[in-house]
C-alpha cells in the first residue's frame, strides 16, 4: 500500500477505465397529495353559486324582443301580394331551382302566351300576408325559394304542359277559384272539360228530365184522343154503310152532275 500510495510517477493524470452511468428514467418527484383541510374549507366557502331562477323555466315569460318597424318598400310588396291573391283566379306555388337566364326568359314567354304571369316573391313578404288571410293553409309550401304563377283564368292544363318541359320548376300546389289544391288535385282539375262544355252538358241533362216527364204526361191524353178519333171514324163508316141503297137507281147527291 505504501508503494502504491507513494508519489509514483505513473499515477499522474490517471483515470479509471470503468465509469458507471445511470440510464434509467428520472425519479418521479410530483405525486398526488391531498389538499389541506383548511384549503378545502376555503375553496368550499369561496365557490361560486349561480342564483336560482324564481320559478321553472316553462313558467317564465319569454323576453320581449324589440319590434322592428317595416319600411315602406316591404309594405308595398305585401300590398302587391294581396292584390295578386285577390284579383287572380289561379295562383300556383312552385319550387324554383337555379336555372340560366335564357331559360327563365323562355319560361316567361311560353306562359305569357296563355295569359300566365311569373312572380318572384320572398317568404318574408308572403308568409305574414297569408297568415292573416283565408289562404293560411298554403304556408307550409313557402319554405325554400318559390315563385308564383298567377292568371285571371283557370289555365291549369296549359300551365302543366309548359312546366313539363322545365324540370327546374316543380309545382307544389295551387289555389284555383278560392279552392286550395295539391299537385294531384291540379292534375285532376286539368283533366276536366272546359266550363262552357260542362255548362252545356248540365243544361242538357236538366232539360232532358222535364221533356221526358212532359212526354209521359201527354202520352195518356194522346192515346185517348187517338182511340176516340178511331171510334168516331168507325161509327161514321158504320152509319154510311147502313144508309147506302141496294138498288141500281141510287139517288145522287145534289152536287154531282
């Protein structure tokens, strides 16, 4: 040991050949620790408690929203919608999908030939008008973008013929002569004959019954008259045969030569 611990020249700047290195994970120094009792009390005391409502939510009165005043342009549009429903015998509600402007111009042209106009309306304008009128049952139809096809005449057949070639416009319902019809109802209405033909058929049917009744009532009297005439004719023939002489010199009438 003395020799090793001596000041030998070979120990100068010597390092060990083996060096220990720690490769494991770091030690976890933060563990869950229960909160101190006094801190728990402080947190419980200072916890925020929202105020409770005075009653259940369904019993509370909804907040009043400020009423928005309508401008003059909105009132003008609503007045125009009222005039359309009042002056038109046929008002059809259609769903309008995007289509080129040229197709819209052609649609207007074909419909105008049959005296049918196309009206682009907003749901914000139409719904308040319909909710206060007798056409409130049309409200479920005004959901998306819609157009109105109006006419002073009931041109349902011509309208369906034009819409058949325009798939971007779908018929939802119509109001014809103050009667609300579905799409199927409009198609059935278009199959009916014209009003003049229906009136002629009705008048013919009404006139047929009185004429038949009159002929039945007069048949007995006519038959009796014919029997009496035949009886009188037979009596005259019998009387003429009884007065005719059998001799060759029969008297002639004064008028014969």
